[in-house]
């Protein structure tokens, strides 16, 4: 009875800024939608190709899939379990669960750590999303220009018809020489994120997500087909799916490829940051956590792999640098649209959808931070709403401020202080990284794995077996045992060892 009331409270609380599962859909559909919305984003479309490109492809991808299966999936189940069992914000959920198990409140540190991670991710995520917004405007401008010149018939023309290939693949480079424009785009994106989180996003965004996400998938597939036909499909496939074991061995020696794969798995699934603990509330009693977790992991991984297949054939055919970092998507896909009938329309649609995918993630990022910063459930509703508005604005604006520094760190052509500043140069792991890349590495490769490590220990050792068994309700006792074994031993040991080795020992050995 008591738990029932708490749960209902918690529902309203954690969810008031996001989808309300009981409004339109069954709990399961709403949960999957919300969780996939948070998971699928720039991590899949921009970061996955970037990390795969820098680490040499196949071997990384192989490890990435192993990480998703043996680390991501069990930790995802663990986070959802903690969230549904505990209720409230992530910190509150962990506090309650620790208490009911008679354990110390120190574990709430997982929630606080998550708050720091999600906040830091937001500061650079919104800058990258600003780049996407720039490309939305660019492709709209391009098509409008073509129509203005050649009449409505131009609608069937490929994107950027009037430009040379070199020009097309250097559009992001152009943007990076315009700090003011970059900051404006970043600002617009943050303001929209704040406005949505502030008001709660019942209605609009879920409906939009429900309609847009499937269209996004179809567009991505169409683009992939076009890229496979027009690009170098063989090279793309080989790069992504053929592990080069020589390179692999070399990369293994400093553990960096393992850490990159773990970090990307956590980043892409929004794990290790208390996010899925918060979203555990979307799940109703009847829903099966393992099935939901599998669906989310599957959708997220497919989008990443398909994005890779859309991007790399073009990269190789056009002779672009596959290790070009975050710019990969922006430099290659416009070329794919350039070779596609109706490419102008497709380009607009694709970048709008990407923007949308980024928005559903950034909302979640801000939401987690605001929910934890707001404290626990037991305040009166009017006050709570006011605090949410204040929280969203204040935290959003601080993120904007740090984001400006992040944006300036990417500028090329003019000196901005931030583009030559390497804040943690004295730490071997972070040597030579400008602010945005530093925060990216710090969150994905350190803070999220650390959060995941602690979450696995909490779920495996602190939460009792009987509570976990009841909450997870696996089909068979055997699957439960496997999950528990992964949480107790495999995740902590593997993530912990890789973290210590790749982040501390190997860089020191140089
Ligand atoms: N998973 C998101 C993406 O792939 C980014 C992300 C990482 C995230 N951690 C998060 C989103 C926590 C929300 C909450 O783009």
C-alpha cells in the first residue's frame, strides 16, 4: 500500500517533465518510446561513427557489440530495476532501496555522479546539436534557392546541386570558422530544451516522437541504401565488420580500444548516469524489464550500425578522412544527398529528424539533472513546479555558458583562447584535448563507466537476490542467475580493470 502511493507520487514527479505513460499509451509503449528517445541520438549518429573511425573500425565494432551484450544489457536491467523498485528521482530511488536493504546511504553517490555526468554531457551535446541545426537551415536554404531559380520542379533535384563535392564536404569546416553563428545555434537548441523541460512535455513531444521516430528509421534506411549504391559499399562493410587483428592487438596493448567500446556502449544506451534509473518509473508492474531492456538495446544498436553503413561507404568513396572526429556525419552525408534524386528534400528531412533525436536526448539529459537537483518528492506541488521551472532555467543557462566555451574550443581559423587551451594537459589520458573533446572523453570514458561499475555492484551486491529476482522477473531462474553473475562479477571486474588500466596505468607507462 505504502509503496503503491509512493510509486504514484514518484510517477508524477520523475515524469512531469517528460512523457506521462498513463496518458496515451500502455506503459510499455510509452516506456520504450521514452527510453529509445533518450538513447537514440547524436551518440549513435555522430559519436559512434566518430569513435569507430578513430579506432580503426571492425575490432572496435566487435568489442562494442560484446560490451552491449554482456555489460550494457545487464546494467540497463539493473538501472531499470533500481528505478522501478525505488521510485522518485534517481537519488531518492537509491536511498530508499539502500534503506530497505538495511544498507548505507552512501550509494546515493551513484545518483549524484549521474547528475554531474548528464550535466556535463549536456554542455557539449547541445553544441553538436547546434551543428545539426545549422545543417537543417543550410539544406532548407539550398532547396529554397534551387526552387527560386528553377521553379518548383527543382524539388526533385539532389541536394546542394550547385556546389562542388569539395565544397559540400567542407560545410562543417565553414561553420567552425564562424564562432558567433555556432553559439547562436547552440543557444537556440538549449532554449528549446529548457522550454520543453520547464513546461513538462506531455502531449506534443511524445506524439511527435511516435510519428517521427519511425520516419527517421525509414529515412536512415533509404540513405543507407543510397550510400551503399553510390559509395564504396565494400570498403564500408570491410571497415565496420572486418576486424583487423593486427591493429586489434596493437590497440589492445594500451586497453584504449576496450575503454572506448565500453564508454561508447554506456554513452549510447544512456547508462551509468542514473538516467535509466529515472526512467524505470515508466515501467508498470506488469511490464517485463528484461524484454524492455532488450528492445531498447536492439533499437539503439541498430541505429548506430545503420548510421555507420550510411556514412562510411561515402567517406571512402569521397576520400574523406575516416578519423575526422565529430565532423564525420556532417562531411559525408551531404555528399550522399548530393547523389540522390529528391536529395534536397531528404537532406532537410534527415537533419530535422537528427535534430529531433538530439532533442529527445537533451531533454532527458536536462531532466535527470533537474530532477535530482530538485530534491525528493515530498514538497507541495505548486512549489515543486516552481522549483522545476527555476531548475530548468538555471541549470540550462549554466550549461549554455559552459557550452559557449565548448563551442569556442572547436573554432578554426581564428584564435579564441579556448581552441588552444588544453585544460588537463598534465594528465596523460587527456593530453592535447581541447575543452569539448575533454568533456566528451571525461564523461564517456571515465564518469559513465564509473557510474556503471557502481550501479552493477549496487544491483548485484547491495540489492538482495530475492528483491532483484522479484523485480526483474526473468523467464527462467537460469537467466536470472546469469544476470546476477554478470552484475556481481563480470561488469565490475571487467569495467573496473579496463578503467584502471586504460585510464591510469597505460597512459603513465606512456
Ligand atoms: N544516449 C544519448 C545518445 O546516444 C546520449 C546520452 C548519454 C544521454 N547519456 C545520457 C541521454 C543520459 C540522456 C541521458 O545520443
